[in-house]
C-alpha cells in the first residue's frame, strides 16, 4: 500500500515507518523535521521510502504529499500540555488546522487514520480510557468545537467547520 505518514519523523512515526517498510509498504513521510528526524536515517536507503520536508498546515505541500497515496496515517502534532502551553498558536495550527487541511485535501478513496494522545481525556485517576471515554473540555476555553477525531468520521467530501476558539481537547493539549 502507498502510505503518507505525517509527523513520521517523530517519536511514534520513527518507530512505525521502519515497520511499515518492512511489511512492504511504500511510505512517504511529511514532517517539518523541527525535532530532528535522525530516527529515519536507516530508512533512507530503502527504495520505498520518501521524505518530504514540509508542514501539514501548508495546502500546497499537503496536496503534493497526498498525490498517489492510498492512505494517510496522521501523526503530526504538538503533543502534551507543556508544549502546547509554551506555543499555543503552533499547537492550534498543527493539531487543529493541519488536521483540517489534510481532511480538506484528501480524495474520497484515501483512507485516513487519525492518532491522538491521551491528553484529550485529561486526568482520569483509576480509570482506563477507551473509544467511548469522553474528551474533557478545558474550562479556560469558552467556545469549544468538535475535536479533530470527530471530523475524521465524516466522509472525505465533508470539511471541518471553522470555529473562533477550539477547546483544549481539540488541540490535544489538555492538562493532565
């Protein structure tokens, strides 16, 4: 299968991409390389590996990266409360707007796998999270919007709607 892995040079992606290549998939990684990318160096000699340095927030880059792929594994994100608190505009751009950009430009036949962190659930002592666990909204955000995970269940032709302010859970930055 021809795959696009956004954020493929990150913590999860740099482990997943070699596994996908070992399974015979053709893998294109889209990543800003803001946090390095050294974990992908062993993949470079593989003829089925392609690295695109770019941003999920850039429509032209996303359109180009989506060409010829059958599925998208969306890992690109600013993760965790400390990183999001330090750079809230970047977290909004990557985690919310970048996801919307990918969904807006994918073709109807391109599968989309959305990955998120446990941060969207907040602190849940003595509790195990699963697919039915509700996301916890941050009280500091007055006008929440549906988190990107909800957008991903819509058909490819449906675009996420804009909202003035996302919730902390929408950006994946809830404090734990």
